[in-house]
């Protein structure tokens, strides 16, 4: 999912910040979680019927983890380009 698509479609999506070294800003409405916990854990903060968007710093880790979730039957996508692409597009952030 591209940043502009996320901005247009934020209703009904669950957004998770999985950056390894997050700063004190985030995409509005996102929840901070450890990517490793999503990739391998069983107690996830969403169900298989929910649409999930993951973002990391550059888009690499979240793409891998979103694929692992899809392989397990979840509706998960990665934010293309990650947090950096969101900020570079001039979209808003909020304090964590």
C-alpha cells in the first residue's frame, strides 16, 4: 500500500508501527508493536478478518512480516517505503 492510498483509506484499517528504533513521532492512529512478535506470535492484536497495515522505517522489514502474516491467513500489507515515505510525502505525524 502506498502512503497516499493509506491516507485515503485509513477507516477500518489497523495500523501498526514496527520500527526497530522508533523516534517520538508516529503515523496518526498507529499502535507500536514489536515486528518479531507479529511475525511469530500467536497472541496477535488483530484477527484474521481485520485489515492490517504495517510500517517500518524503510519498508523492508514490514514487507517481510506482512508476507509472513498473509501466509498464516491474515489480511496484512506493508506501507511501501515505510515511515520515511509517509514523512517524505508531507503527511502528518503525531507524538507517540
